[in-house]
C-alpha cells in the first residue's frame, strides 16, 4: 500500500497525466501491477480466509 501512495506522491510518471487518456491508463496499469504483487505476497492464512487465488503461469 505504501508503494501506491509513494507513486501518487512521486512527481515522476512513465506517461505524464498531461496526455489525459494515456496518463490515466498508465496509472491504472501501475496500480493493478502493485495490487497483483500484494495478492501474490499475501500470507497463506489471508489467502485462505479471503479465498484468493494466485494466477497460474
């Protein structure tokens, strides 16, 4: 969660929000990536409690 807050606070961005649609899509992609990492790193007890399923590759 700290990474999400840090990314919002950070003035640097891969695609600046000046390019409205691309900037928003870029931010959503980063948030989605960070959330996926959080789910993958969740302890087994939380995964079972909330029935989280990891993506199989």
